């Protein structure tokens, strides 16, 4: 699922990329996230990834953000990065810095070692696979993206299901059991936390089942509708029922119903652990 970014956002992305391209240590710059695909909304930020062994200088980063307001340099809450609002277009810009070695290791994790996570197993792979290249000094990013175009490995598909499905309802430490305990003690914060984890693993299994890479945390039902022909009947309603039940007493039954529907689908595909 891909579409060309809107002209205004692409032009801004290219301007910022060219700033970073002036640093000889920058190997590549790519646009990813919502603005690189068909589900961008007016409020969607530009997510730019700058690949370099060493982070660009603060002066270059400040120059890249020139003309912006609410500029925040060296934000390290999640990944090293900078953020600002572009005055001319009104678009938010989120620049993140990654080393080539780090992203190569992320692809190795899923494509070579077939290692699953608890939720979001293939999100980094998806980001590379669907990115729009803006600058590629030596062709490194083109080679990386070609590698990311590989088919979904069957051992990885089974590993994602095996890692996440038991955590939904079957294991003693399952999210469903944790939800039941939290609901019984009327702990709304814990109910919300475990519901989010339940949904994260549910969607991780769904994307793996369909051999689709995980698009991240936004617009997941829309992504499932577009790329997952194998999905529980009435999925939207099951998810909405779970969200509507938080943090009330019905949250456990709603989570159980969603988990049971997913298990029926997995059983039909011969993938129920």
C-alpha cells in the first residue's frame, strides 16, 4: 500500500534532506510514516530519517530547522531527533537520526534470525520498505530498500504468532488474566495499559498472519482493511467494543471475544500454537 506524497510535503522534505546532504557523513535521508503512504491526514507530520554513523552537528541541525517555529533540537525521549513546525506550510517536521549499522541489524533480526517482539515485530522493516528516498549518497539506501522488499519469511510469520498469541489469553501471565485482575481491583490505569498491550499483540499477529509488515501504531484498522484479507469477521466492531468497555467491567469479556475470534482464524490457517 503506497502512494506519492503530496507535492507540498514532498518539497519540504526534499529541502530539509538537502540540508543534511551537505554533511559528508550523512549516508541517506528518507521520508517514512504517514506522509510516505496513502493514509496521511492534514495533521500528519513529516517523519524524516537521517542515516549517518555520527549525528550531524548542532549547527547543521539548526540550519535545517531554519524558518520553523517551536524548534526543539536534540530531543532524545525516544530516538535522537529534532522537531519543529514549518511556518510556510504549517507542517510538523520530525527528524530522527539512525546509524546504518543499527537499521541493518533491525532487518537482520527479522529477515535472517526471524525474531519476533511482543507487538510491532516488523515495524522497522515496514518503515524501510515503504520509505520514500530523498538522498542516497552511495546507493546504500537503495540496496537496503531492495533487501527490505523480500517476501515475508514463513519462520518469522510463525515466530510472531508463537510469541504473541499465548500472551493474549492462554499464558498464566496473559494480558487477559492481567486485565481481569486489574478490573477486579478497579484499577483503571492498569486496565488501560493492559488493553493497549492486548491490542498491540493482536495486530502483530494479524499482520504476520497475512504476511504483511506492521505499519506502526496509527490507523491500524484502516491498514488491516487494506492489507489483511485474513481477518476475523466483524473485526472493527470487536475492537470498538473493547475500547468502549475500558475501564469498565465489560472489558474482560470484550477482550476475550476478540481473542477468541483471532484464535478461530489462526486455527483455520493451521497456525494456532
